[in-house]
């Protein structure tokens, strides 16, 4: 027998039953985000590799080992997009959106690609719904995007949510802090896992993510970036928190929150769901005040988030599975009626009815027999 070809590891088919639940995610995202002034944007599935190397950061796991990159045949390296923020910022610059009233608010629902170890809730092609507000450094924009994500997750009945919130300050302060943390980690290197030790130079903050007990013990005494913020950054963070308090959004300030992308400045956040396993992050984001400029654009601070569609559905209550209603069902008896039934169904659809034609020939056999 000929060998069966299967979908690649870490990918999945969206079958009609799944599509119904996914349509609800799209409908609710459109309803909530468009009411708040967000317009839909879709960028290409692949971009110049340089966009992610520069945008997401050379030191990140995403750029180091998770990108599907290929030569376009003309010596140029392209990459299937691993995330949406850098592409949206590229589009903002390319289309001169800095000339529009700011902030420019954009949302997307697209598929993304990361060469990760596949497991429940973690795929190599997955979908994200995301929102970006570019062109304002007002803490009210940070609070608003968090509010919108909370509203979306609530509308989609995502269970067991917890919001983690922190601030990374400005790049200068972070660079100084990173040095301080490196020195601390080197001091305690003998108690760190080999993984954490190997990351001291490239990405010391990742040690806060460690699961190894000895490493966690070391990290419990580590200096925290949140204690090193400049006056302006601390004030910005205080205002974000105050606005969230006013909106009755519960959160935990968590100075150990590490996001896997390097473009963040100031506010970072993540919604986790207790209904998920190890991959508990449902959606996250933060502020990226230097990204647009790093991509060759004008200075334009931004903030936003993305949430995984598959994780939303895994963490949500029972998805709606009712099939779409039918107004008219056309069946026919005998082949001589087929053309007429076919024409009638078409006419009914043109008149605005949800009409379905009997395709399995169930009644036809009865007339013949
Ligand atoms: P991220 O945290 O890398 O952020 O991804 C956002 C969400 O996408 C995650 O919380 C998770 O639900 C989902 N996700 C990520 N990787 C996978 C995977 N392999 N399989 C299934 N779901 C996954 C970003 O991508 C940023 N661009 C978010 C952002 C927007 N920051 C500012 N603006």
C-alpha cells in the first residue's frame, strides 16, 4: 500500500466543527476592537529575515532557533513570520502612517510560525489575534489595550485567568540592570542549572523563568529590575496601575515576568489561564517605544498584545457548535428533477435564503427502485 502523507508535526487541520468556534473568536475580536477604533490589518505571511532579527532581537529564542527561514532563490533570506508586531510596525513605516492622527490602532487575526517543540497548546503553525496602538506613550493606551484583551477573553469565556504585570523601564536602565544581574548570576554560578549558566551572557533575565529548584532559590534573592526604574518610568508604571485599578481589572505585579521578545520597554503583561497545562500563556504584550525607529521609521512609541487562538479555545468553556440554520432544503426524486432542483436552490440563494441542495442522492434511489 502507498505510504500515507500526514500533516507536518506541530500543525493541525481546521475542520468545519473547529471553524465554527474560531469564527466566534473572530467575531468577538472584530466587535470589541473595531468598537474601540482598531482597523484590521493583514501583513504578508513571510518577510525579510532582517525584520525579525532586528525587531524581535538576535538574542531571543525566536530568532536563535525558532524561525523558518529560507532563501528566496535570489540570495535573499525570507522568514515565515513568527510574530506580528514587527511586521505591523514595518507596515506603519512603509505606508507613512505616522502622518495619520496618532495613535494608529490596528488589529489582526493571522497565522504565525515557530519551530518549537510541539505539545498541547504549542504548535509550529498557530493563530494569533492581536492589537497594536502606535504613536502614543500615554499610559492610558497601555491600560486600554490591557482592558480590551481582558474584555475579549471574558467574552470568549476563558477560564481561570490571572494577569501578570510589570515594567521593564527604558533600554539604558535595563542594560545597567542586566550587568548587575550577570554579576549576581556569576557569583552564584555553581548553584545554577547548566541552562541558566549558559544564558548568563546572552539572556540573563531568562533565569527568572527557570523550573530547576536550585536556580529558583538563587533567583529568589536576585536584584529586580522593577526596583531600578528611573523616576519617569516608575511614574508611567504607577499611572498604568492606577487606570487598571479604576477599571476594576485585577492583576499581580510580578517583577519576574519575562517576555520572549526583546523590543519591550516599560509596561509588559501576560494573561495566564489555570485551565491550560504547561503552556499557560493565553495572551501577552507590552510597550515597544523603540521598535518603529529600530526599523528605520520616525520615533513612534507603541503598545499592544497578541493572544493565541488555539489557547483561547483550549481554555474557554464549551464552544458553540450549533450548525448554521437552513431556510430551505431542496431534495429531488429522480434524475429528471435534478436540473430543476439545482436551479431552484440557486434562485433561493440569490433571493437571500440559506438554501442547501440534497447532494447524496438519498431520495433519488427510492424513485428509481
Ligand atoms: P508572544 O507572547 O510570543 O507575543 O505570543 C502571544 C501569544 O501567542 C501567546 O500568549 C500564546 O497564546 C500564543 N502562542 C505563541 N506561541 C505559540 C505556539 N507555538 N503555539 C500556540 N500558541 C502560541 C507576541 O507574539 C507579541 N507579538 C505580542 C505583542 C503584540 N506584543 C506587543 N504587541
